[in-house]
C-alpha cells in the first residue's frame, strides 16, 4: 500500500551509503483514508500480516515478513520514480530501500485478493506471492511495465533462502 519514491534522504540506505545530500521523501497527503481502509480489511479478516517500510524499505519489510512466517516469497517491486529522467543514480537501490511515508506491505489470503483491491483502490497494488519454497526472490519493475522487470545483481534478481536472511538479520530466536 502506498507509493515509493527515488528519494533516500533520512533512510537507512542513505546512512549506510553515506548519502548526506540525498533528498527526503515528500510527505503523504492525508494518510487517514489509507489507514482506515487497512483497519477495515484487518477487521474483516482480509489481512494475514502487515509491515511498514519505515526501517530499511520494502525489501527489508518483505524479508522480515518471510523470516517471521518461515515462508518464501516472489515479488516485483514497482519503480516509483515520479520522473524517470530524473531518477536517482542509485536506481534499484532507491526502489528497494526508500522509506517513503505511508507505505505498508500487506499479506492477504488469495481468497481476499478482490476485496483488498476493491477497498484499497489506487492506494494499493499486488506486488507478489507467498511461496512454500523458503526462498525470497525480489525483482524491480522497469518503469510501469511489470513484465519487463529489471534484474538486481548479476543473476537477474535477488534470491536468498529464509535461513540466510535470518542469519543476515541476526534472528536466532525463530524456529528452524
């Protein structure tokens, strides 16, 4: 739910990459309708899990959800740069690590997909699928065309096991 940006100012990525002059994401308009919609979906049993993207961006949120659920996922993250010509030189890092306000990742049962889409409208979009593979696979869409997903890294996408992600995040207390 919500839209990202190519602004990394104030983000964990900006801190790690020493991007002192990175632009801060613009504020969201009135977020209340979005949060009311999510609350309604949770109350109706249409949301299995939710995670904000405020600490590390959407890639970290997806990984944390997969680790917590001990399941895999396959996702294609939209490149939300408002002006592709002015896109951040960090490109895919910005798509994966921006912490633009008002973004949430929702996990929903397949049977709730239509209800969630109807309730969220323009606020939401489907980005992926939970899998039983225990692998996290993430791609970044090239512009608005999700079918032409741009590769991340040399292998064409990021793919790690849930166990490797657990170790990377220092999660020792989760069940094997």
